């Protein structure tokens, strides 16, 4: 990939707890307008629109986008579980890179309900049935724990058993997330917490406590992508290049390796990251800032290694040495991540994109990572899909 696709505008609204937000269509329209205004592009210049959401009716994307105008362009609705926002971004990037359109809009939103995620359709096979069957063979279930926490808590416990990881190490990830989010006006949880407070919150599953689990959140974010020639023609000097992007789904190892880490997407993440580094001609050592899918602290820890940010088995030392925060090797989730910024499923991937574009422009205010040149994004959905993207301001 040559970096021929540019992110020329991004927009995001502050994330909120369920019940405190506008309706999905208002949130989506607002975020899209912010991205268009940021790019200095009118909606009638957009050739295709990709809209991501998980909980919503068909054509909810049109309901949001029609507030911008009704130009007759294709609007494609996307649902890929928690990787929905970056899946919309992936499709928009493909449309521009292929030459199908010169300019595309990727939009994600979610209007969520309080509480843990659950199935909407109970009268048909669950898409996670293969994964659930495998999970039952690998660990005991806890009827009091949310389903997602069983998967990621189990993965964290498996890692800790292999490498002797302390429970406080997982909590330290959440401490970092809260410290970063305190600088982010878009984050839902901005109160800092100590490792002790995090450890003392109610136990959920495995190494996870309540403050190590992402909250249900409402919000929206968007990005405008265009071709390099159009960016030059329009004089869009703030454009950020997509140097590499890959999307993976599950491999046989998800089920056949009999590992909770594999079950929650370790191989999807590793394969996507490896492909992206090859496309970009860069490596993890070239990345200064990363937004990764920290739906639970356990997933952030194992993802450090899947993305090559630290060697296998070394994540605990990486964390305690402060290599994952300001002054360290790579600042992870300067936004506060899913743990503290929030996780409106359809918006998360585009919120990550927005944060990294701001970082590479030098527009991240109190969160700014000094000297950020290359940024990595990781967005994961069980069931499954993973999108990894590498951005550059060079």
C-alpha cells in the first residue's frame, strides 16, 4: 500500500452513558458533519458512505446520513460486532484506493442500553456458538459473569498461569487508561483511579474486576477519506496517510489450538499486524502511538504481544516499566481507550481513527504524544473480525 488514501477529516462527539445521549441518528449526523467540516468538503462531494452500528434496524445509516442531504449515493450499512467502525473504515479505504470513488465517508454510531451485552435474537443459532462450545471445554463458566468477560477474563487467566503475571499488572493497565482519559474531554470516565481502587472493585472473572471492563456507551465518530490527487487538488495539507491496513477473520487455530488467547483473536490480530507492517515497510519499533482494543485489561495485555509492541511473555515488564505510556516506548490508548473513553460498538473503530489523526496532526492538546509520526490502530470483534491500520504524517 502506497499511502495513496488520505484521511482528510475526522469528527467525534463526547461519549456518554446510556440514557444520556441524543438518538443514534442525531449522534451520527453530528459526527459526520464534524468530519466534513474538518475536511472542508461538502457532502455532495462524497461518492460512497459506509455506516457501522451493531444495535439498530436496517438502514439506520440512511436515517443518520440523510440529515446531511439526500444525494442518491450508495450508503452501505456494516455490522461486524465490536470491529464494526473499523470495518466501515476498511471498506471506505478500499473504495478510494480502487479508484471507484475519489472521496468516501466512514461513519459509526451506537445507542446502547445499560448493562452487559446480550443476544437480541434468541430464536436462531448464535453466531458465537462454535466459540462458546470451545470455551466450555477450556474453562468453567460463571453464570454471574457477563459473556464477554468469560472470554477475555479466561484469556487473561491463561496468560497469567503461563507467565506468572500478577493480578496488579492487569489493574495497572486500567490505572493508565483512567490517567489518560482524565485529559480527554470526549471520554466517559475521567476520574483517575489507583491500582488499589481498581483491585478492590467487584470481582468479575479471572483477573478482571469491574474497573477492568469497558462500559456500555453511546457515541459517534466519522472520517472522510480521499485519494491523494484530490487531497492535493483541494489543498488539504492536514491529510494523514493510511500506510497499511488489513482485516482478518478467524483461522483454524481459533478453535484447534485449544487456547483462550487464540479464541479471543490473538492470531487474527497478529496476522493483521504482520500484514500491515509488510505493506507499510515499517515495524512496531517505528510506532509512537497506538489505539488498541482494550475492551478488558486482559485484552490490552495480550494484544501488546500480538502487535509486536513487546516480545511474547514480556508484557508484564513492559507495563511496569511504563513503556506503554508517556515517556515510554509507545503510548497506548492516549484517549483512555475503551476502558475509560468508552465503547459504543459501532463508533469505536472510528473514534480510534479520530484520536490517531489528531495525534499525527499535533492536535491532541493535553494528550499529545511528542514527535508522533506513525500510529497504529487495532480494533477487534469476536465472532470474528480484526482490523489493523497504520497511519503516517510523513
